[in-house]
């Protein structure tokens, strides 16, 4: 199943933001910053990536349910992907 590129703009932006945050985490580690600050930023990166993944899965589920003749099979695949993020 291909994702609809029109609906992915916000997801792409979120991933780019997470990429920038991850670069910040690396700089913090290299600078020897406080552990609490590093972990807080790392948690923010993780949450951003999780949200991007959930948005991709939600979009995929919507596409599967509206466009597929074999929706049951596609829903099972999407459920498996969703659980991989949990």
C-alpha cells in the first residue's frame, strides 16, 4: 500500500523537527551536558517520532478502509505496524 503524499506534509515536518532535535541531543552529549537535560530532549525526539508513526498508520488505515476490497487483510497489517510502535 502506498501512502497518499498529499497527507504526509505534517508528518514530514514532524520528522524533520525530530531530526533537528536529535542533532541537538548529539551536541549536548558531545558538550557533556547534564544527564537530565539530555534525557528530556531524547524523550521529546522519541515522542515526535512516535506521533509521526501513529499519523502514518492512521492515514494508512483510512486509505485501507476506503479504497480496498480486502480491507480485513490491510487492517491486520496496519494493526501489526501500530503495535510495533507501542
